[in-house]
């Protein structure tokens, strides 16, 4: 989920896999963080909405390589909500900048492991650790292949080759594209919008693993579809996974509540409702 989530590197089926020790995940810390993330998102977003959730449901039960765009600081919080909503029984791992992990060592207890950008040895370690993770049932590896914050409208995405290399090394995993963006609709707080792309698995995965451009196109298609849903502001295209703040607040909402009471109507805080 961090900016160093993907580093381009050479790799392939013929490479010897080196065993690295995976982060020792603390179930207690993970449960605390997932709860914290849901509450934090609820306080700061109007709604977290998910499109095409059937793709996440179809992918569940297999080792997962989830790769996503990286528009903002909020992405790890949103990802944590998705973990708790769709993949609660998984062990989740994600690369993070090695210097940041050195500062905040407790992140390792939540499945983060350190990598350094533009470092060949670190890139190799990412592939080797990723292969170990994706060989285990009920494990998920989350990466942000743009390797930096990037606007959702930026094209081409330039995601490098690590997704393809990991897929090539992990024939039994499912690769799941994930698009995220944040938009203001009717409320003063933003909507967190998510769309799961089509799962890539089995024979199709082995054909496409040798074509890095395929994975870039799959993520771009998922992002483009989410952008259409966002522009259309059609809430029926999504499932509301989490609802938070609504209404304008202050005197204006007091007046709206009073009007609703005088009319014998139920007050609805959403700005577009009254």
C-alpha cells in the first residue's frame, strides 16, 4: 500500500527462490487497526462505496495479489476497511518504504515489510517475499505499482513489471485489480469510491504473466470504469460498505431539522435529501 509498493526488476520462473522470514503478524494489533480504520474512515468520509464487489467475493479463498492505483494518503485506510469487509480471515502483507518502517517498527506487526526504491537487491527481495506470501492459502499481498502518489487521470499508468513477475512466480494465486478515487458529491465530506476489477487466475494468468502491459491495461480499465461511475454520481452502482458524516452542520441543519419536524417528516441529514 505504500509508494514503494512495486519496483521494476528482472525475475522469472527459472529463478531460485530464496526463503526470507515473513513479518510476524500480531492478530491483536491487526484487529485494533482494522477497527481503528473503519472508525477513522467513518469520521472523515460521507460513504465508502464499492462497485463490482462480486469480483472480490469470487477471488476470496485463493492467495491474492491485489494491485491498486495510489491517489492519496487515504489509500491504506480504505484498504484496511476492504480487508475487514471482504478478506477478514486473510493474513495481509504489503511493502512499505524501508526508512518509514525503521521509524515505525510496529507496522511490521501488521504485515508490512521494508523495501527501498530503485534498489535491485530490494526489488529481488520483494519478488522473493511476494512469492512466499502468494504460495500460502489465506494470504494476500497488496501493492501500489505506480510507486508514488499519482492523479487518477494520469495515463499511461507506468506500473512496471513486478506484478507480471509475481504472477509468473505464483501460478496458483489470483490477481485482482483495484481502483480507488475520492469525490465530492452532495455532502461536505467526500465519497471514497472503490471498484474491484475482474479477477485474473488459472490458465489466463499464465498466459498474461509474460505480458506486463496486460496488467497495466486491466488496472486502467478498472480505473476508467470507476471514473464513469464517479462522474455519473449514481449511488445505485455501488454498495455502501460504510457510512459516516452527512449534512452541512451548524445552524443550517438545525433549521432543516425544524422544518422536517413541522411537516411531520423524518429528518434526513444528507444534503440532497431535504
